[in-house]
C-alpha cells in the first residue's frame, strides 16, 4: 500500500491487529492520548477529567482493529 505522509508518498506494509485485545488496548490508549476527541468513534466515553472510561476501553479493545503500517525500504 502507498501512504501519503507530510505530502510524500511511500510504500508501506500494513498489518491488522484484531485478535489481541491487550495490544489493541495499548494502541487505543496511545492514539486517544493524542486525539481524545476521537474516543466517541470507538464508543469510549470520557470521564470529567478527560480520562478514558476503562470499562468502555476494555470493551472497545475486544472489537476494534488496529492497522500498523511499516515502511518498506
């Protein structure tokens, strides 16, 4: 696959992570720490302090798919 990052096209190999809730949760935490407004797209509510509702995160981790893209050199 080809991804455009910062205006540059480059080939990447994509790996879907869909059967490892622990790994999916790790990446959801990483992503949502940067973009907490996207939690709603994963049906994850935010607490009043903007932290993730852990019950929702655990549930989302069992159904979400993370796609890891690695550059091909």
